[in-house]
């Protein structure tokens, strides 16, 4: 565990060296400033509009930053030849993979917290009501980042860097529309095509399940705790799957 945390620490420091967190802070500030321009209006519908736009933008940015950060970890280590000194030391490839995963996940979680802290301050300044769902949404968004980091890191051992980024962005950003489309066309399919659609539907992680932003926009009551527990177990299962896939594939790569 100490070695994993050490590698995670280096991963986070490397991201700071690349100025990634500073970009996040700047983007968050722009969001706050832009949404704050609507503060002169005091209607309830405008408050919902500000919430919807702010949640949508921060969600997209969180996903993009997580995907880009996770996708470059292993390929960059190999291309820059910084992987060889680590492997030469008494550090297993599984430990290295887990260290990268923990570091990327913690960094992505920090990004989510920065964004949502900005949103919390913005809503308070604009006197926009915040319900219990807001804090549940923060938790689930962080959990979704851990799934996404595991998926991107796992697939980075299978696909090229460009293909991995493209596939993971499409899976995470278009999953809501893609899932609804599959449900809609399922009734029109039969035979082999139906089996393929069902397989894709059940195999691909549904990250949209972790998005409670619309419920917060429309002031829904808090989600039951058993739902949060079920989604946490769901996240653990999918994260474990991609970690096993990625670590096994990584252990067989010829360096």
C-alpha cells in the first residue's frame, strides 16, 4: 500500500507540473463569473437555468479532464522511458498500475470538489436554493470518476492513446443518449441484432446513473440511502473489472 500511495503521490505532482489543476481553477472561475451575470434577475426559472448550465458544463469538464489525465499515464511512461526505472525497482506492474489509478482518481475527485465548491458558492451568492440532492450528487459524481479512471486506464493497455481517448469520451459523454436510443430500437430488433444490443446495454457502465444534477435543478427530495449504497456497489464492481483487465494486460506488455 505504501508503494501504491507513493506512485499516486508522484502522479498527482506530475499533474501539478503540467498545470492541470490551475486550468481547472481558471475554468471554474470563468463558470462562476459567467453564471453570475444572471444575478440581476431573480426569477425561479432563471435559477433553474443557471443550475442546469453550471451542472452540465462542470460535468463535461470533469469527464474530459479525467479521461485525458488517465489516458496519458501508462503511454507517457512508456514513451518517455520513465517506466523502466520503476519496473527495475522492486515494484510490481500491478502496484504501478494501482498507483496510477489511485493518483488519477484522487486528482479527478479533487477536480469535482473544486467545481462543486464553486457552484455551492455561486448558488449561495445568487440566493439559489440548494437541497440535500446537491451533496448526494457530489458523492456520486466522485464515485463515477473512479469508474471512469479505471475504465480509461484499463483500456489504455488495449488501445492506442488516441483511440482510447475517443472511445472513452464517447462512452462517457454520449452514454445517456446512446442508452435511450438502444432502449427505443430494441423493440424493433430480433435475433442476433437483439443479442448484440442487449450485450452492449448490460456490459457498458452506465455513468448517467450517477448524475443527480437534474433532480437538484428541479428541487427533488433526497435519494434514499439504499440507492446510494447500490450505486456504490455498482461502481466497485465495474472499477474492479477494469482494474483486473488493465493490470493483467499491463503485466503482459513487452517493454
